[in-house]
C-alpha cells in the first residue's frame, strides 16, 4: 500500500473516480487506532466492531464536508469517541440499566471475553478503568495506553490541556486506590 | 509520566500492554466490511419525500389557519350576539319577527319599558300586520296575556 499523506488521501477522496479507493486507504490507515480506542471504551469485541463500522459510516457521509481545519486523525478520533459514548448511553437506556449496572456488566464481560488475554492484574486494571467517569476514562486510555499528546487530546475532547492533566492525575489516583484494595 | 512510578506503583506494575485481542485476520477483512457496510447504508437511504421536507412549514401553516378560523368564528359569533342585543335599538316588530325562533319575553319587555323606541307596527300596512301575526314561531302568549303592557 502506497503511503499517502492525509492531504493526498483527502484530495483522492474528493475525486469521484478515486473516492472509494481513497476511503479504503483511510480505513486501512486508521482502523487499528480507531478500533483500539473504541474497544477500550466499550470493552466487548462485537460491540467495538459495530461501533467501528458506524464510525466509518459517519466518516463516509461527512468526509466530503471535512474542511481540514483540524487534522484528519483528531477528527476521526472525535467521531469514534462520540460513537462509543453514544453506544454506551444507548445500551443503558435500551435495557433501562442504571449506570452502575452497565459498569458491572462491562466488568463481568472482561472475565468472560474470549478476546481478553491479560493477566489478573491487567483484568483488575481494566475493571478500575471501567469505574472511572467517561472523561477520566478517555483521558487515561489516551494518555496511558496510546501515549497521545495532551495538545491532540485537547483537540479531540474539546477540553483544555490543564483540565486534561488534572483528569489524568485523578484517574491515576482512583485506579491506584482500586488496585490496592484486597 | 516519570512520576507515575511514585503516584501509581501498582499501575506501573500492571504495565501498558494491551490485554485485548481480536479474531485472526480481523483487520485484514475490516476495510472491505466497512466499505460494504457504507455502500449498503448509503443505498438503503430512503429518498427524502418532499412531504417530510415541508412538514414543519405545513404544521406552521395549519396552526396559522386554525387560529385564523378560531378568530373568525369568535368574531362571527360575537357579531351574532351583538346583532341579537341590537334588537333593543331597533323596534318591537323586528324584535318579535327576527328573533322569532329564540324569542325572549324579557327582551321585548325591556324594549317596551325603555319607552323611547319607535314602533313600526303603527306605520305598518294590514298585510304586514297579518304576516306578523301569522308568523309561525312567534310567542304570542306574551302578547295575549299582557296586551295592555305592550304600549309603544
């Protein structure tokens, strides 16, 4: 696969002859990052797969209007984040589950998930992350696992760098406390 | 991130490795599945019917019409009521004839007691008087029972 820059991919996408080809290249380029970002929010593989497809469907529909005011990948992350959070909210309202039950359900699904390959401590870490508020959960995953810059996170989440640093600090303290229990 | 070891020793021990995995060949097939999914949903998109496009405008127009009709009905009925009350200002014959179906004894009585009303009965021809007396719905009881009270 030729390594096109985002700018080149967008130019290809705007040509009707190469639109599908360009979109395919965009999916190939970003699919893993988007998938793992979503997977860490929704935990379950099948749910993540649905959310990934819906994310790219949204991208397909809106890419023509993308004005390059922001970087393509921060724009994709923003869509993916919104889709994943909307999915969890919908799941909660669909089954009339209070938030705590959704968290419990996600925690339980870690142990029964055939696509979870971590040890006991990693499973406990994931359970601790699930308990975090949405914003802290996102910030922690993006900083800790994806090692994303705060500046980029700021563009994706629409929050100041200072607030993101504070969220990460609070998240680490909560996780540490959870990991120290029993 | 260096101070993470001091603020989160347990977290550091857990490591940064991704504990999740995906089915074999998942990322190889994902672009094709995404493309198919997008094509499927793009073609499935129902053409937007013009009725749905103008729905808000239609609702607004319907609401406007409703209020216009309501205002007209209100105006019409209030005018009717005014007309009925305006019998007071006309004359005794009109009171009896025009309000024949809903004749109100009190209305005629009030008109008579307000002595400054004109009475077209005096200036009426015989034919008009006969027509008046033969009028189907007239409440003649009042006229018969109190003939002396009714003095223009």
